[in-house]
C-alpha cells in the first residue's frame, strides 16, 4: 500500500531505493516486486518523459536488473553522442552519474555500453572528488569543480588540504 501512495513511477523508484538503503525493503517485498513488474511490463524505461533523465533511467535500470529483469543496456544510448562517447554535459549531473555508476555493476559480460559507463563515471567522479578535496573551509560544501586552487581567494583559516 505504501508504494501505491507514490503517484509517479520515479517517486515509486526513489521510495524503493530508499527502503533498500535503509534496510527496510524486506517489509515490502510483495509491493516492490509488483511495482517493478508493472514498470517492466509497461516498458516504462523506454516509454516515458524521463527517457532523457540519466538519474531516472539509471535508477530504474539498476532496480530492475538487481531483481533479474532483462533491461537492455541500449537505454543509455540517449546519453551518448554520434561517436559513441558519453555526452560531456553528463559530468555536471552528479546524481545521474552516481546512479549510472551503480547501474554499471549490473552488466552482463560483453555489454560494452555499461563497461564504457563504468569507465566514464569512475573517471569523472574521481575528478570531482579530487577537485572538491583540494581545498575547503569549515561549514562550506565542495567549492565546485570550476574553482581552481589558485583562483580560490578565501578569507579565513584553511582547515584541510587533501592530496
């Protein structure tokens, strides 16, 4: 009943994901199974307005693959350019990249798109972490990938510097 209260499919997927991360999904096994089967049967992953939303596609892909549904890796072709590389703008979508990274671990041998996705997201996420760890102050989140150490004119004490 709880998943039925989430009106949109993405809300349902996020709720399932949250329940799993909290370790509570075992209380809702039948609801989760029914919801994911319904989304799979409707071919939701390829027939929605979220088809160009990396976060939504990667989340649905991972949750379905995690339960043994065969979802084609080609759903990620929307995020590749004509040369077959992942589009440059994806590195700005941190939430999408994190979910694509997780989804890439559900590849079947020979699925090159997912192998490329893992390489792409690993490289970009590592770069993001390096840039964020370069310099920060107490109470400030990551200064952002666009700020270089020499460009950061920050008043106050430097708290940490990671190498």
